[in-house]
């Protein structure tokens, strides 16, 4: 199967949120040191590209960044907390064919407690509603599940389904990317039970896409329990991260940052085929963190479909009994 290259472009570590599971906001980049469109122009063609942060919409030149990446990637999705409604609406007037995922960490009380943005839940939903009114199709929200919000997991999924939005999930991780090393889940049984409810709802869906999302969420349970990854991690081979300083990384999950090279002073080919890149790929192969994030899990599911397909068939049959 042909490798599909996917990239996550971290355009800033500035953020207006103060999330309990992330310290990016406490370690912001300076605008003057963040990569510009001249660096982003050096990226290769991709199958999928995620623009992320920090908070993507603090970048005033975001429209220029999107314009470049739309030419390089078949699909572009922006991750945001949805707070800057007017900026988001203006961008999507210009680029209605791109996607957006707004981070919402539960229903109103829970979300605002975790993200610590005044009226964050209402602002996020307001943005989603406005984009839907505009006819934007690739819309959704994502939730990082932890002890504080696991009780809202199926509620938020059902809300997304009712509104016709996509729904993405994650759970707590620790890495240099989050500037956090003490994230953990206290009541694993409770959190995993809520994931199991979501999995069963997804398997009952008529959309095959939801069935494989069920498998992804099963992988989150597996990760929370401390087990080995369901599928091999191939980050650095079919996927990469570009950080605000121009460093090209295999992934964002390692405890210490391990650059393959820097796009400010090298070409993409010099980095991707370098000795440093080979060394980083070896680190990925020997990594024991067993991370299960969408950036590494989705490509793994694509490139190793047999195990996910068999799991889906087995569990679809289980629900019919």
C-alpha cells in the first residue's frame, strides 16, 4: 500500500486557554521566532495536513499559511479552541473547503473548568453554529478525556451527532509538546467504562467511518491500561511534525524533543533523508511510551487495516447477539 504522508504544522505555542492538561500557554513562543510562509513553502506535498498550536488563530498571517498549505495537501484541518469566532468566520469565507476541529472538553461547566476560558463552551458552540450556517462541511469538535470530564463523553458525542458534526477523542499524554509530565488518570476503570459506552454507540452507527473510530477509542482504553500499542508506530516514516522554530520532528509524544533537522536552514530533502532522520526513526521504533494519538494511530490503521477490520467485524457481531 502506498504511503500517505501526513503533517502536523505547529504554527505557535501561544494560547489564550489555560488547560489543566497542557502547559503550552505557560511556555509561549515569541511571534518574531515563529515560522513564516517562507518556511512552510519548503514542505513537501501531503495527503493530509493539520494546522495546530497553541491556538492557531492567534497568528495574524494564518490566511497566508492556509493558502500555502492548501496547495500542498489534499486536505487541511485547523485545530482551535473556537474562541476567536470573527477571525474563524472570515477565514472560512475565504477557504470554505478546509476543515476545522474545535476543542470542547465536555458540557459547559466541565469544559470551562478544564479550559479556563470565560464562556469558552458557548463561544466554541457559537463558532460551530456560524460555520454550519455558512455551509462549511468539514466541521467537528474534539475532546481530551480525563477523570474530570469522562462523564460528559457520550453526552458530547450525542450532541455532535444531533448537530451533524464530527467527533474526535484523545486522552491524557505527557510529552515535551504539552510541557507536562504529571498528567494521569486516577480512576481508570471509570474512564474506560465511559469509552466503552462510546465504542458501542459508534459500532451501532451506519457509517463505516464510525466503526473505525470505535477501534481508535478501543486503542485509547488499551493505552490507559498501560498495554502495548495495538498497531506499530511509524511516525517519522509516513508522518511528521513541524514546530514553530522550524524543527522537523517524527512526533510530539517523546519526552525530549528529537529534531530530524531544521527547515529554516535546510531543504526538506536534506532533512528527510539525513542521518539524523534515520536516528530519530530508530528512536521511534524503540520507543516504549505506547502513545495512542490520532496523528500516529490513524495512519497506522490505514497502513495496517487487517487487525482493525477483524476487530470491527468481531465487535459488530457481538452487538447483534
